[in-house]
C-alpha cells in the first residue's frame, strides 16, 4: 500500500488510515489523536457520552460539542459517521444537518441506506463522502459510485463491529470490490499491524479502516479492564453470533452466550436483539467495563490474539506505516 495513495490524497492526510466510528467508544481525545498522528479520526454515534439520550436535537448538540473539543486538540482533518441502520438512525437527519453546517467535519462516512438527497446535500456543502455497506456486494459498489461517493470501505467478516453479512473474508472482499468499482478502496477487518496493512495493499486496498487496534490504545475511552482483557484474549475466548447488523465476534460474556444459545435454537431475531441494544452492548460491556458483571459484550476483530499491549495512537500509526511503501 502506498503511503501517498489516492485515499491519503483525497482526505489530505499523511497516512491512509481511518479510525472506525465505533458507537459509544469514540470521543474527542481518540479522534483527535488519530488525526494528529497523520490519519483520519472519525466520530461514531454517542461519541464522548456515557448517558443515554433518544432526543435527536440533543444528540446533535452533544456531537457538536464533541467535535469542538477535538478541534481544540488538532487542526488536522476530522471525520464523522452518518448511520442509517438500527436504533441510532433516530439521530441521522439531525446529524446530517450538523455535518452540513459544521466546517470542522471534512469527511462523512455513510453507513447503511443513506438517501441520495442527503449525499447530495453533503457534497454541496463540500464534504468528502465515503460509503460503507454491511451487505457489501458487487451491486452495492456500483450503486455507491452512481450516488457520487468519493471512496468505499470494504469490510470482511474478520472485522469487529458492523461486519460483512455475506461473511466474506477481508481479502476476498477486497478483490471483489476492486473488480466492481474504480473508487479508492479502504479495507476493514483484521488489520492490526504493518504486515496486515501490506497484505491489504497487495490485494488492492489504498487505505485501511481500523477499530479493534485503536480500542486497545492509551487514548481510547473504553474501560481499562476491557483494554487489559483484550490484550489477554485469543480467538478461543470468543463466540460469533449473528447480530442485527451482521456477524458479531465477542468475548463469550453471559449476554453473548445467551445470544449464541438462542441462535442454536432458531431464535435469530431474539439473538440479534441482545447485541443490538442501543443502551447496552458496547456502552455497558466496553465503555463502562461491565462485561465482567455479565453485562454487554466485548466486540473484537478476528485478529484479537495478535494484540498484546496497550500502545499510544502515535505508536500504532508508526506500526501501520511499516507496511506502506
């Protein structure tokens, strides 16, 4: 992968590295640290928050304040997610308005079925728009190109968070996308070091999208006991269940074990609801660190066993850079 790839040039950043906009577990400190280290920090839903709100206007103002905090920490480009799937969709229209208004948001990552009208509004406001689809197919990339997106994220089932519903491996998915679109490709799933960066580049990616490795960073807002547990985990400690938004790989917490048993009994909808609870899941298990009390989940990449230590974002970025030309 070239350091000065089309993705880096498009986003005006030193390294073609985007932090995943993880719900509840991004905040101003983490986002600013990624941007300051040469990548693009991306805000996710409920960034910087610990308390639940279902008021779209309050959600908009909470995000506005968090973006302003990040701007105090870095002058480099910032990104934010526009999510149009699941329970957090209640905030989508208000956040679209915010991103169009806020000059500090340079890049908007659109996940799910974002209307063409909203993409057009964002583009008219001068935003770079990146598409991510958890049902990544050949057709979805053609649609993204036709809608005017500037780049696409292609995730494999190796990823944490919103994984690939087709259950394609990351590198298979990259090859598929490279044949389907001429847009710059940003690879997601199992990318945690320079070796995986280099491999993604060989398969055709021009950028990477990283969640789990940045979770286990000094600047990450997730609880310290979760960070330590993630350094100790291997794939053997995890179960994969079908969440509402795609496959979820998590530490086998009591909630995840319950979801797994429901799946085996044929109750997929109820199993998925456990992982998709708006006020639970990531907030309770990872942000508040209550997984050891049997609450929530610890969602990870399939490469979790290769993460051995908590590093600063700057040191993680240096490791990624070793895989770039």
